C-alpha cells in the first residue's frame, strides 16, 4: 500500500493516488492534464476505482471527466457543492480561466454526512471541513496514517476564505475540531505544496497559534 502526489493543472494542484498491492487505486482531486494522468495510470498498470473530491474548485476538478470517462468510475463529492461541477461561476473557472471554463457532469455520489466511506477494499473516515468552501471534506486513511485534506490545511498556512461561500472562522473551527483531533503523526496531504503532519502544524503553523 502506498500513495503518490502528482501536481496537475493550471495551479499545479496536488492530485493524489492511493494504491494498494493489487494496483487498485483511488484518485483524489485530479485538477487537470487528464490525458497525461490516464497515460500514467496505464503505463503503471494502475486500475482506478473512484475519484474522491475534497471540494469542487476548478483547480481540483479539471481532469474529472477525462478520467471518469476513460475508466468508467464514479465521482464522490459533498452535497453542499452538488451544483458546482457543472457551473463555471460556482467552481471558479469563469473568473480564473476566462474562456476555458470547466463544466462537468454531476457527481455520481453525494456525501451527505461524516462517517465511513468504502471504495472497494479502501475504507476512509470522512470529515466535513468547510470554510475554504462550503462542501470541503477531508478523507482520513488510517492504515497509512494520512489525511487528504484538500485546501483546508497547508504546511505553515491554511486555505483562503475569500472565494464563494468561504468563511475564515468556520475554517479555523474545522481545523481545530476535526483535523487537529487526528494523531499528531498523521500525514497531511494538502491540495498545494508539500505534505506536513498534524503535529508539525500544531507546533509551528502561525494561523493555529491560539489552539
């Protein structure tokens, strides 16, 4: 069992592959470069089982339909952003990408609440972590002690909250009440930049100094 970080798309957003020993995989946030990602999966003999989205901002979803259509797999997204994949204004592509807007098919499955999510042999704990966006979620995979947190928490920083339905206090509450409750050695697989750990952010993240 292992994972791989692959920066993709116009903002080099981190896409993650969680891969088991049978080379089955779950894909997190394929932000762009869909043909290249599909070619990599084929080259490595990896069989994707699903796409899990931490949220539906344009830089996290650009390759969703390329990958979904190529492999015939389902997409999971929180219900609070159910209309965002097909709406260029809501997902931000209209504002940031000009005429290269992103309008995708709806998610196949909507996450309604926190709990356990099973994708084939993979079992995740799903945490609602809104603030960066209203439907932001984090996926904790206990066997590897890693949380795929999207744009909630970064190494030395937190997600921006000046986009549609962002809320700074809500994001701080999400980080404090959900992410910082995970074991301190948990790897934080963020949407941008390098990975970090919960313990490192508790000790040194200036945005969390009051926690």
